[in-house]
């Protein structure tokens, strides 16, 4: 690897063009009205704040210095800040005094030379020419041919300009668009990327022990926060101003995060400009998935309504309900009493809602729907990644993870780029990955043990209720045991999910994957394998195994001395529908309540903890953090204080996982619950707005990450679609075989009759 400051010869020929001064490539759009003064600056009024580091300490510093942990934290913190200065970053200290604590803000800014050096290191892309081709939505194009306007279109102001780009090179600077304006040449999001790269690879202790980067400093509470700043407030200004004068954050709030935008297309280009390609692709996929749920929910609702019609017209159901006390049935277990056949009238009719001929059609439809949906998303994703200039990001542009770069014991030449890159021995990483697989297997065994425990719980509870002697309760013993078992299963699922997700984070970090994409893919794969077994084991048991191994009177099969479960009078499909409603809908309700209520409570607590402010103290650039300070009372809260009161953005993993598990429920088990696509559609409409509000108003601004697709989640969706096809084939295959046999029998009889009469 070349040393810092060394210029590398580059013979690459860029597009020959003149960079026009009026083509501004910074955060201010060309031709826009004058924006309010930028408050994200140092005290000199010119140096832009690119990143903020925060820590809290008691007002009585003698107590902290007397403890060993406090001294170590102070030493590591000071060493880390000194290393950042050596990297060329400018620093300024701001202090906010509270009655008991002191909040210290370190404002960081990267000068032009540092930005250029690291822009080459992390392969940032710079503009060459403005793209003039219009972006047309296919639905709007179809409606325009019919002289109709799209009801979902949205005229969002200040669309971000699109450019032809290539990797930045300092020695080719004059060829890039807007190179004369060094202050605004790099976008705000690109400056954030550079600062995070420096923070993530800077050591503060022993590199061999992993004492590297801001992430570990945050985990060990040496710093309490590290974040880039939002660009102004999200609230619309009063009095109102022209739409062109709104900031990007205000546009996202007014045209995306508000509940009134529920039926509009999402402004994906604006989302990408503010949050980056990775977050924009998530919302693009979520919106695409939600749109495709509309036909699925319509078909499912129609099938469900057909079930109501069958309840009123089905002849066997009417015979069961009209039998009164004419048929006395044998006991269902050794300790049970005789029962009337007419007592299952309600259960039998309820089963027709979920188990009828229409569910066969729905199973076939959803199998085709899942495969078609993924194929069309693949096309949409390719269009977006090409338009956003990240189609070859993973293969060519993606750099090694900063933590991997700092801790790798050796370097090796990259066969694609030819550059020397850090290298971790494959044998060592394979052994670590194998250890992680063993942990996954152990956790899956734990899940299956809990499943067996719930099965035994249902069987034992049913026996206890039967023996209680209460005739009213005894008649519903099976239903009570089944519902309570489903609720207990949901609680176990949520508990195990939290435990294993934390464990998967530790294992994946220990495996030392080279790139961030590979790191996230392995983490996602670990968690999904566990969650797949965790969430789907109980529905799979009910759909495919329950009632299959009961035995017969006089020779019943048992599990640990308890008789195996049998399906109720309405069949296992209605019990599967109940399980899905409890797990799927219950989980969605819990998640939405958590996403709506918990962030507001945490935000309120964060603001309450920070106030009241006594005074703010600041230091100029270049002064030591333990020198003299000058006090200053401020009436208006500074941007870094306002953002510190916001919540930490925890990434997209939980959002993707929730949607992927939902996709599995509505495709694999849709025959048991035709209304599942409708519930998913309603949930996703709410989910888009909740997520948009969190990112715009409640979360600290995340560091921009590039991506060319949704990663391993697409492969997981393909796997689920294959499982869904196999699961649904099991339902409609018997009907298909009967139909084919009747068809061929009819053909043979027709041919025989024709031969006899010819």
C-alpha cells in the first residue's frame, strides 16, 4: 500500500469537457433561492462541521480521575483525538454544562487536502456531466397514453440533479464538474463518508487487541455518540416560503414522512440524495412490495368472502348443524366423555372460511405471484442501481471494512484492482465461521426444544381442563389450550430473537469478513436461519405433522407419556389460521406499537435528561481539551445539541427481517389464512410512514452507505418463494391429481364410446 501523501500516476482518460462555474455540485442546488445561513459550522463561521463526537462526564472531575476506568477512558479518548489531528482533521470543543454532568462535543471538519486523499482511498465518485434523460414512471407513461393522470404521482420540488460520474482522482481534478468550487465540490454525504472512514480506522490502543475505531469506543462508553449533522430542522418555516427554498430534509418531511402522503409515490431520488443508496433501495423495495400486495390482497379477500357464502350454502355443514342430538360420538381421549356431533357446528362452519375450493386457487395464485414479484423487482432494482451509478459497486468499488483494514495481519495484491490490500488468512476465518455454524445449530436445537415444550403444554393443559369438571370450559378445552399455546409461542419467539441477534453480532464481528457487504450478508444469514426455524417451526408442525401420528383407539401414540395431539373437529387448517393470526398479526402490532411509542418515549427521556442547560463553553481550533474555556450563554440550541437529543439509527436489519418474515407467512401458509395479504398490505402502508418519520424526525442522521441491491435479502426471498411453491403444491396437488385422472378417464370413455358407435 502506498504511503500517505504519495501521488500515484494515473493514465486513465476521462471525458474531455469544461467545468462550468455555475454548475454547482455541492449541497446547494443550482439556481435555488438564497438559503438561510448554515449553522453547521465552527465558531470561525467558515469551517463546516462534518462529524460530531460526544462524551459525558461528571461536573466533579476529581471523582472520575480517582477511578482507574475513568483515567483509562480519558487516556484513550485523548490518544484517539490526537490521532485524528495527525490525520489532518480540524477540531473544536464545545461544552454544555448541566447541574450534574458536562456534555462535551468535539466538532470535526476535514480540510480540502484530507478530503481529496481519502476520496481516492475509498473510491468516491465525482461528476463528469449532467444527465438530461428524463425519469419516467411506467404507470404514468401508460396512463398518459390514455390521457389520464396518475393518482399516485407527486410533484416534489428541487429534484436532485443526476450526473455521469467516475472514481475521483486528484490529478484529474480539472476534468470534474464544478472543480473550481472546492468548498462545495464534495457533497455533504461524501464528506460524512470520508470522516467515518477516518474515525473507523484510527487506533487508540493496541491494534492486535482490536482497540481500533469509533465503533469500539462507543461500545465501551468512551464516547457516548458519534454522528453527522442533519441539514437544518425538518419543520416547515413560518411564515411559509417558496417550495424551492425548502431544505432537502424539509422536503422529505412534507412530501414523504407525513401521513397524508400514504397514496403517493415515494421521492426515491430525494431519499437517495439525503440518506444514500442503501436506505433508498430499502424504501424502493418496500414500496414495490406494498404495491404488489394490492392484487394479492384483493384475491385473498374475495376467497375469504366466498368462504362466507359456502358457510350458508354448504350441505354437509347444514346437516351437521341440523343433526341436534341424534348422533352421539365416541370420546376423543381416555378421560373424555361422549359428545354430540352437532356441537362442532360453529367450528365446522368456521373451517369453511379457510378450507374450501377457493384456497386451492389462492395457493396457485400466490405461488405464481411470489415468483413473478421477485423477477419484476430484479428488473426494477437494476434500473435504480444503473440510474444511481452503483451497478458495479460490490465487484469494483467496495473497499475493505476499516476494522478489517486495521486488524488484518498481512496484505495481498487484489486480483481485480492490482492494489495491495489487507488480508486475513482463509483457514483462520474458516475455523471461525465453522464455530459460528455450530452456535447456530445449538440455538436451533434450543428452539425445537421449546417447540416440544409448547406441544406438551397444550396436551397437558387440555387434560387438566377436561378433569376440572366444569362442563362449559371442558367443551372448549382444545380451543383454550391451542390459543394459549399460540400466545406463549409468540412470547418465546420474541425472547429468543433478542438473545440470538446479540449473539450473532458478536460471532460475525469475530469472523473478520473483508467487506461491509460480506459482513452484513453473513450476519443476516445467521439470524435468518435461526428466525426461520424460530417463527415457522410451530406453523410447519401444525400444517404438516399435527394429527398424523395419533394412532387409533387402544393403541394411541405418546410423547413422553402424553398422547400425541390430534386436530380439532374443524381440521388442522383452522388451527393453522389461528396460529398465523396470533404470530403474524400479533408480531406486526407489537412492532408497530414499539416503532410508534418507544421512539417518542426514548426521545422524550433523552431531551429531559439533557435539560436544563446551565451554559455552553467553547474552545477555538487548535486548543487543548483541558485548557481554559470561555463561557457563553446561547438562547438557541446548537445543531449538534439538537441532534444529540435524537435517537441512534440502528440500521435496516430489523426492518428487512420483519418484511421478509411477513413475506414467508403470506406465501408459505396463505391457504390457511386468505386475509394474510390484506393484513400485510395495511401493515406496510403504516410501516412506510413510520419508517419515514423515524429517519427524518427522530433518528440522528446515519452515515451514507452505497449499495447496488438489497443484498442477501433477495436470495432469502427466492428461497422462501421456492418453499412456498412446495408448500402450496402439497395442498393443491391432490386436487390436481383427481382432476387429471377425471380428465383422462373422460377422454378414454369418450374415445371408447366413439369407437363403439363408429
